[in-house]
């Protein structure tokens, strides 16, 4: 899912935290990906067993790979490596980057949450992280947030480095354009896709249209 400054912003989908029926959700995911360009899908399941994660990966990763969309697992480098995921996303408090890289190997994509800290992001980028994520930029019910960066953190980052950045947190079709204009390489969205009134395919289409306007 590598990107670089100066290219078009792309969509980074995050799954719901619970997926009761992965086979049924695979159809929903396929519908979403039919709506337009998506860079990657992150599977983010909380408070579930390893086997539940394995079942979900086996159901959803092939849907992504059918469309050349990268498949990222949240929090679990061990399972990401075991299951052949394209990468892993970690919180810097959860696991050191170096440990995640040792588990995943040199070729996998590793992204790290940096909340509102450019200093942390720079340290991780210099260590080799493939992308850094800032947020939450807007109120969100998807996860508890402890940082609320200003959009200027994206502007400053895009001027300082070519390492891609992801903007996350309460982002919708209606509020995404300032982040795109600020230089975000990827816009990460969860509820704004799966709860979109017109459906997930329309959400992907409308996000891409907003990116193009920006």
C-alpha cells in the first residue's frame, strides 16, 4: 500500500470491531470494494480468540487480493505473519516497532499509530515504519481516543518527509476534504463506510469523489 507525497490520496478501510459472520461480511466487503479505489483493508477485531481472527482473515483476505487491495491485520504481528497478511498495524504502546519488524520480516508493511506526536512519528519513520497514523481528527465512537491533533500536523508532516501518513478518527465524506488538502496520503474510515446511508459501495465512490475534488 506504499504511497508517496504528491500522489492522490487513497482510502484505507477498517473493518467493524465485531464480525459475527465473516462469510456474510465478505460479501459486504466485496460490495464496498466494487465502489472504487481502495488502498488497503485493516481487519480490526477486539476481544476475540485467535481462531476467530484466523477465520475472519481466511474469509476476507482473498476478497481483497481479488482486487489487488492490501490486507492489514491490527495489533497481531504473530498472526499476520502466520496467515500471510500483507502487513500489520500496531499502537506504539502495544508493541515496539523493532519487535513487530522482527516477526513480520523485511518485506511486510508495518504502520504505527502516532496519535498527535510528530516526534514519535519521525522516530518511527526513521526506524523503518512504512506509514504513520495521526488521529483522531474528529469525534468517533469506533474506539476510545486520547489525542485530537490539529490538521496542521498533516501539513507539517507532508512538508517534512516522504513517509506516507494516514489520517484517522471520525472521518466522513463530508469532513474529509481538509485532511486531503493538508496532504494526507491515506484516509482511514470505519463507520463512514459501513454505516453510510447509501451503502458501502456508494461510500467508497463518494470518498473517492471527495478526494478528486481536493
